[in-house]
């Protein structure tokens, strides 16, 4: 009889230990998951939206700034109320001309001086009436690495968003030189 009680006690003891080990594993997994999530939030180079900064005179847009550069990297409207340029009959412009109108309107905010000279259209796609146009920044004909803007318009040509960044105020020598050194 004592043999039976010993086995029963050992079984209860093992079950108790397994339960404690399982609780410790779950706790450890939760801590590790929390640390990974925290590290991702801290390290992620995302955007910080300044919802309070809206362009009131033109109907309002959301503006996002890059955490890395501090420059504007997103301008967007509520999809249900896309942003329209005041006093501009957007429908009178060809669909391929419309994105540049918005880039010209927001040029200072984006760090551009003459968008039509500083940007070259690389992709223009239409899908379900919406358009996505991608521009590459160039300086004296040379593509600027990381200088790209994407303009999304709705079916009527109103702005949904502009995203990306350019390098403002470039002043670089573009003539190749080889020195004797």
C-alpha cells in the first residue's frame, strides 16, 4: 500500500512540476514577445503624423514626417474626401498631368523648387479609375538615390496621397574628374 501512495505522490509531484514549468515557459514567451515588440517599435523608421497640422484653406490634409530626416514624407487626405486644389478645374487637365499639379502645389513642403525639372515620371498606373504615379528625383540628369515621390489620385483626379522624400537644395559637381593622385 505504501508503494501505491509513493507512486501517487510522485505522479502528483511530476504533474505539479510540469505545470510550474509550463507556466514559466508561458511567462518567458510573453516577456520575449513584449521585448521583441518594443524593439520593433523603437527601431522602426516610420512616420510620425502631425494631425494638428492641416492645410485649412485648401480643405485639409494629414502630414507625416520621417523620423530619420524630419522632412515631410507623407501628405494625405481622407479617402472619402480626397483633396482638391481650390480654384483649379482638375478635369481640364490630361490625367498624366494631374499628379504634377499637386507636386507643384506642395513643392515647398516637399523640399522642391521646380518639380517639373527636378522629377522624372518613371511609372504611371491606372487601376479601377485610380492612378499611381511614381517620380524619380534627378539632379542635372543624374538619378538621386532615395529621391522618389509617389502620387495617388482618385477617379476624379483628386489627391489621395503623396509619399516619399527628395533631397532638397542640391548643389553638387556632376562633371567627372580624374586626378593624378
